[in-house]
C-alpha cells in the first residue's frame, strides 16, 4: 500500500519532495533573509 501511495503522489506531483529537519531550518532561514531583502542583486552575478 505504501508503494502505491508513493507512486500516486509522484504521478500527481513529480516535483514532490521531502526535506530533512536540517534542510527545513535552512529553508526557513533563506525565506527570512529574502523577506528582509537580504539577497544578492542580479548585477552582482557573472551570468556568462
């Protein structure tokens, strides 16, 4: 049954992923930085 549910979820949303507790903390920190405007401007990146 578990394998069926996993296949069903992946068929419905192929980008479905789970994060580890550490990754969840890092994502929260990144979202907080973004909300404060603490981001790297596009012109500071060498896109070539």
